[in-house]
C-alpha cells in the first residue's frame, strides 16, 4: 500500500493498525505483528482489508455510506482553525475560504439513507395536493440530483439547477441515469431556468447567504412557479432545530455572509415575495425544518 501511494511504510502500517483497532480494517494474513515493531520478517508482512463495517461505511452503496461525508468533514475542520481570527475580527482571514473538494461536497449530499428526503417529498406533495400543471419540479442548487430522483420516483420530472462544475460532476456520477433529469447550469442568484414549475425545492441554500440575497431569491422563485405551486426549502431554523447553534458557527467559518435564520425571517421573505400559507414543519429524520409557501392560485 505504501508503495502504491508513494507513502511511508511505517506511517501507513500504524494507521492501518489503528483502523484494525476500531473495526474498520482487519488483518487477513499472516498473523498481526506488534504495532511498535520497526521490522517485518520476509514473508511476514501483514495484508489488510476492509471489514464488513468498513465496506458499509466506505465502499458499498447503501444507507450507511459516508465516504464523501468524511472527506467533506476533514475539509471543514481546516476552516474551524480560523475561528480565533473570526472571533477577534468578525470575519474570516484574508485569503480564507479553503479550497473545497467539490466531488466530496456534492457526493456528501447524495450518499446515505434516502429516508429523510422521502419524508420531505411526502410533506411537499401533501401540501401541494393537487399538484398543479405542469406537475414538475425545479431543484435549486440540486447537486447530483438526489432529491430530484426521489421526486422522479413519484412520476414528477425534475430540472436540477446548479453551477457548471457541479452539473458536470452530476452527469459523470449518474452516467446514463442522468437522462431522467434535465441538468441546467447557471447562478441562481442571478436567474432561474424558465418555467413554469409546480414546485421549486431549495435544500440547504438559504443558510449560505445574507437576508437580502435570500429575499431576492424568494422573489425569483415566486416568478418561476405557477399559481398554486409551492416553494419548499429544507434548512435549519433558529429556535426550532436542536442543531441550529452549532451549524451557525459552521457557517461563520465557511461563508462570508451565511447563517441560520429565524422562523420570522423566513416568513418575512416568503410573504414579501408574494407567497401565502407559509408553514414551518419540524422534520423527524434530520433535525432540520421544511419551509413551505404557496403562490396564490389565479
């Protein structure tokens, strides 16, 4: 392994032995050697492989897969090292904004158990019942199309709108499966794809931006959906989510203007944009909230 990654053999062995200790890796042949050994007999070098636990969390598709999430969390940890400067000056250091692994970021959103997404889809469709024509959905900042695919299983075609780099990663990831979703590249802070759409979904979008941008985005979404259509956003709401405060600190180190916003702020943005029947629903599977608003029927 060390040779294949141009790494140090002692360092690789010690890390692998630590992974054995926590049950992610196992030694298959020969018998384990002491972790502090500096030499290995000829023919006695151990071979390692992932355990079933390791495969479930790092390799095999399924609800426990978190490979991309772990890479994404490691990247976020570097940003947290800027907190002393942010606390002193109220802003990130000049030149901060550590390079994100976009592949890890995009795949983090798409891997794991789809049950939380299905809960959202159920609630959105119940709120929109009956779903107005044309019976489609726009996923704003939709990444690899993981939410659009769950809507698609209910017979609702989706358009995923994200940056050019993310849409390229999505097409590579999905391969032939991408034909079921229309991917459109652009900047949702400037414009949205021409609709009309029955539902506009915004998952983890509002926490990235300041209130003025969120207000403008809500107005943009209002224009993109049909009368009777809905805006549906999933995010952490201050005072409602048990994870809101820690996530707000995460946004402090990760963005220049993002944050966790209150129920009153969400209601204000949507109402000012023209939405009615605004609701905030506590989700049972994610610790976050579903924000809903309807464009008045004609």
